[in-house]
């Protein structure tokens, strides 16, 4: 085996065993700071319940995409189609990943997160089978919710924590915090 081949094997191991877990940890720190701090754990579809699934998703996308050629080692972390951040939403994605993708894309407007029961009370003749992205909760425009407060005696609620938020990029922020040269040096 050539010196180059030995180095590539060492680097693969360092990337899989050291760098990827570190990168996932930094992405999760960014997720906690940029996303969960705006979330309400009491909401019907709180992103706190999606945290572990998002972490597993990150690890899985590396495993599936890891590729070594003569010239490079490539892998992806995160899959924008499964998060709904590209033109097409992967139909095999989960509700949690869809909501996370929606938040990452940014949300324009003021919304209140309501339960399915509240939605059906406001729109009793609706034929929608999919209420919101999960069926558990629905983003209702602030003005519509305020009509429900008057009409049905709903409790006043604050705007959903992600109302009027710009896109969030936990990936780029994490990549900027990782010292990739450190992992190359570990493989030498």
C-alpha cells in the first residue's frame, strides 16, 4: 500500500470517527441556539421533540453520502430535499424534518400555532386532509386567530416564535467554526 493510500485510510477514519461527530455536535449547538431558543416546548408540535431525529438525520446523511476517490473524500451533511429547502420536497421525509426545513427557509408573516381542533372549529367545512405539515398543529395567520379569540373565546396567544424570521443556516455557521486542518493533522 502506498503512503498516499495509508494516509487516505487514516483520513477516512479520522473524518468518520472524529470530524463528523464534532461537526454534528456543532450543528446541534447552532440548532439549539438559533432554533430551540425561539420554540415553545408547550406548543403542540414543539421542535424540542424533533431534536434527536434531526441529529440522527445529520449522521445518516453523512453515512449514506460518504465517498472516497483517488483525489478526494466527499460527504454531505443534511439533505436539503428531505428538509424541503430545495424545489422539491422528498416525499419520504418526516414531519419533524419538514417543520425544521420550514423554519430554516424563514417565515414571512405573523402566525400562531394552533391545534387541529382549533383549526377545525375555525374552518368546519374544510376538506383538507393534511392540516399543516404534521396534522398535529397548524400555523394560523395572526388576524385569523384573533377572530377565533373573539368568536370562540380562545385564549390570547403570542405569535409563534418563528414568525417573521429570516432563513436560518445552522450548517454554514457550524462549518465556519470547525478547524478542518486539525483533522488532516490527526491523520498525518
